């Protein structure tokens, strides 16, 4: 996808305006994406944090494995923030460093994953497994 990546990345944007951006901060609560739009049951963030593309893909796979391709899954978030890292034992200066992975900022109350077409009990089991893969606390809403 990108010319400056050597290793395989999971979820990442195909085109970006700027190659490197500032990280910013997470202070606010989410009010816009707190209701279910497509699914009947969803996974919601109980705290703010940062989720990487690998963690998000692991959660999606865990949910998909538990529902056994019965329902439909919607990921409501996408990692579009590049995180840079300089190699170990490099002297200070000489610029910012290359992109190591992609993340998404999660606000408290934001909807992460939605599912429909499966029984509620099966969805709860799937979301507990998927929520365990994420670095933030999550809630199951319907």
C-alpha cells in the first residue's frame, strides 16, 4: 500500500494528506456516536484511550470467530493516526522517525463495534471476548 512500509500492516488508510502528524490529547466525552445505527447490539467504550490497528483487528477476529459467520459485523472506528518511532540507540535530533503503526483515539462513550442477526446471548459472549482484546474498558449495549 505505502512505499515506506516494510512489514504488513492491518487496518491503515490508503491515502493520507500528511505523512506524520502530532498525537494530540484525549480529554472529552463522545456524544455523537453513542446510539446504535446499524446493529441490534454493540460494544461501547467505557473510558478514553488509544487503540492500535492490531488490537482492533484482534477484537474483530475474536467477535467474528464467536458468532461463526451468522450475523453482520460493523467496525465503527478506523485507525487513521500514524505513530512514529525512532530506532533504539539512535542519537537525538535528525528528524521525527518513521511510522511504526496506526492508531485511533477512542473517547468515552464511543461505539466501537455493532452486530446484528444473531441471538443476544451469543452476541454478549462474542463482545466479552472481543472487548478483552482491547486496552480500554468496554460496555455491551443493546
